[in-house]
């Protein structure tokens, strides 16, 4: 299969994203072609990754000093304690800034490992090998790293670009359906905020994409990455246009935190639920025409994606949800900053609303 390649250019770093099947078997050549030199390597691995895959990666790096550190990748372990364990290994093994840290796992693993790399001796070389659909289309691009705290999600972190991203689609074959839905949430988001033609492609080929049929899955990952790449290149530090990538996320992060990051709702499901809420709010405030709203709503409902917050929350949860929305890191006033939608492909940024207005809205959403 033909390997797809994108180049992300930011002020901090210029790096390639490779997308295709069987890439880890070519790991040695890919790293060599990118002129990434190192002596020691720490691979931070999600425990769910098949041992067979890790053995292939180790074999391809056999001329280097390779250390493996396994983590149980979940939102509750996405914290400073997990980062400190990685830092301890790097210090004990006397890693220098010319050595490298490789993440093999989903977005949580990448966020944790990337953050550790960013703060170790003020910057260690970092390669991201995302293994979930969500990580391949979203978190592996753009350099956001970070951990959660009791106050909310991703409130501690940094912007730190990798040297290289390797998205091997073979990792996707073992994903359960919920994990596919999780990744699809971000894919759908990218289409809604940037490209109506891509949305129409998703609408037409949804079932083939979900079954990882080639070339539909490769095109989907590539187009989704391309959208995020363009946004990140324009606004690396999320000062302006990059905010559109948070469409649905203010609601989503509050939903996740309100459930204490439980398995009841994973990140991608929360994003779809958050986008559904943002779409309802956009329609209610006459930002989004009813016709456009119906097209998106039909897509979400027809393919059985999460769309009803009443399946997850009750009125008694309202105060907690609003509290997390107020503490969202995107807010810089006492109002809540939302990304909304004007049309498919045209978002609205910097729309601020009072706590009272959103409380009334969510009260209605949870009551109807």
C-alpha cells in the first residue's frame, strides 16, 4: 500500500507524519531517512499494545540501548505521578538531550510521554507512534501534551512538537467498536469545522471507514490530519484560529470530568456528545440554520453515535457540569467561551456566554 506523508511546519519544529500499513517494520529506515540520531531510547508503551508489535519495534532499534516502560493508559493515570516515573527512568539511565523518547499507544500515552519529554532537561527528542484512531487523527498532531488534575482535564501541560509521527494503520485492526467511535468523533469534528466535502465523504462511506476498508480509512486519516495540520501551522499556541479545534470540547471535557473520567464515557464519545450539545445551542441561538443542523443530526443518529446527554446525566449533575465548564482553560473571563457552528465547514469562535444562560440551556436539555 502506498504510504501517505504530510509535513507539519511550526515555529518550534518541522516534522513528517507517515500514514500507512506496516510502517513499524520499516521503523529503522524511517528514522534513518529523517536523520534522527540517538544512542539511548526509552519506549513508553500502553499495556494494551500486543507484545508482538513491541518486539518488532525493539528489533528495529536493536543497535541502540532500548528501555521499555509500560503504563496503564487511562484518564485517572494521566497525572504527574505517572510522568515522574518516566522522568526517574530517564534520570537513572542518564539520558541526554540527544537521546530519544518514543510513545507507543493512544492519545493518553502520547500526552504523558510528550509532556515528560518536554520537561526533561528542558526538551528531549520525541517520536510519537499513535496506535488508536483517535490519536492518529488528532492528539499526535500539533504538539499538545499534558496531564489531568482533580481540577480538570489537561490543565497542566506544554506545547511540544515531536520529531516524527508514525501512524501505522495495522494497529487499528484490534480496536473495539467503542475505540473506533472514539476516533471518529474527532474526524467528524474536523469535517464540520473545515470541510463540507470531507463531511459528505464521511456521510457516504461511513460503514467502509468503520470496517477499516482500504483506501477509505487511509484517506479519512489523511484528510483529517490535513485539516488539523493547516490549523496548527497557522496558530501553534492556540491564540486564535486553533480554537476551532475545540468545537464541542468545552461541553465534552465537562462531561468527562463530571463522570470522574470513568469508562461510562470515553473521550471521543464525549466529543460527539459535546458537539451535539454545541449544535443544539448553535441552532437555539440562530447561528446554525435548521437545514444544516438536520443534516448533521441525521448523520449522528443514523450511525448510532452518542447524541443524548440524558443517557449519561441527570438534572442533579447540572451544577457540576457548569462548574467544570467555568474552569475550562479556554476561558479568560467570568464567561464561558464556546466554539459554535454557522454552517458545515464554517465555525464561530470566541462566543462567550454567561453561566446563567448555559445553566438554563442545559437544564432544558436534561429535562426534555
